[in-house]
């Protein structure tokens, strides 16, 4: 009998000890990740507020309520069917998509030359690229506008914003160059020995190895074009059919300044593609950003 009691006592104490251990582990996890949890809530709560407000009725959106009494999913349908909204979407996709492709295609050969070629004036060219990164776009906006609007008569379109991307971007060139410096020269020399020219070496050897960096700069450029407000305001503001989502959203907000639910719904529809794209491409994005700063 005396031998059975300790065993029974251990059997009843074991679940209690296990629960206590799990509780201590949970508290330890919360203590270690407290700062991360606070930061996540800091960034997440505004999106929750936007979403909940977008599903309120017109009357409730003007109150201090935080939770919808009636889920008005029709708000998104109203925004989507707003005259011009689909045109803004099309223009933004054209601007962001074509601009991203042109920027990457034009910047990669320049970055490859600065990273792997040895030629007179190489350092001067690199310093010129870095200097262009420091030049605010507002400095050249007046002469650029006069050139595109008065000389080429492209005012009222997005082409003054898209065409320059075919000539490279300083920030993209610099980031790609930093990554290409990490590619061993032995790979390039082996390709040349096999008879590959420089263009074929770039396409067959460098591009596959530089996919993380290319994905990172492509996402950078896509986000910049998608969120660009200054450029469309300067060149396309006079033509409503050439507006982008960022500029059209400002007009939508002005027309529905008392309908906060519709404004929040429109804001979420504008942000949704960027959030979804980053969610699926975050691994390549983070890897590319990390690797582009490995070697200077």
C-alpha cells in the first residue's frame, strides 16, 4: 500500500507539472517577443480600423463606434463601380508594370558593367550614379516638364513617367551592382572559355544567379510606381483618363469627404494588390535586400 501511494501521487502531479511548464514557456515566449508583438500590433491596428470602418453604413461611419452594427459589403461594390475607378486601375498597372520591366532591363547591363568590367572612368561613372541618387526629383521637375510638355507635347499622359525608365535608374543600378560584386569571376570566365559572349554570359549565368536581387529591385520599383502621386499630378493631372490610383484616390476622397466608409473601402482596394504581392514575394525581397549589401 505504501508503494502504491507515491506512484499515484506522481501520476496526479505529472499533469500539473506539465501545465506549469507550458505556462512558464508561454510567459517566457511573450517576454522575449513582447517588443515584436507591440510593433506588430502598432502596424496591424490601423489596417483593422480601415477594414472595420469600410464595412460601416454612412451614418455609423460618422460616429465613434469601432465595430460595424451591420456589415455593409456593398461599399466595396460602390467603390469598384465608381466612374473612372477601373481606368485608374488600368493606368496604374500599365505605369507600374511597364515601368518596372523597363527599369530592370535597362539597369541590369549597366550594373553588370560597373561590377565586372575594368575600363577608364569606371569610378567616375559609379560616382555619377551615386550622385544621381542624391538628386531630389523636385530639382529637375521644371525643365523636365518643359521638355515633355512643350517640346514633345506629351502632357496629359503617363509616357513622360514611363519613357525615362528605359534609360536606367540610379538606385536600381547601385543595388544590382552591389549584388553582382558577390558573384565569383570564375563563373564568368568559365562561360567565356565555353564561347559565351558578354551578352550571353549576362543572360545565361548572371541573371539566374542574380534572381534575388532582381526580384528586390523589381519590387522596389513596382511599389514606387504604384504609390507615386507626385509624377501623375504633374504630367497627367489635366487628363482624368490618365489618372492613376494614387491621384484618383485623392479625387475620390474629395467627392466623398463625408462618406468615410467609402473612402476607407477605396483605400483598401488601392493597397490590397501591393500587400498581396509583398506577401507572396517577401522571401525573395528580403533575401535580395540582404545580399545586395554584402560587398561594397
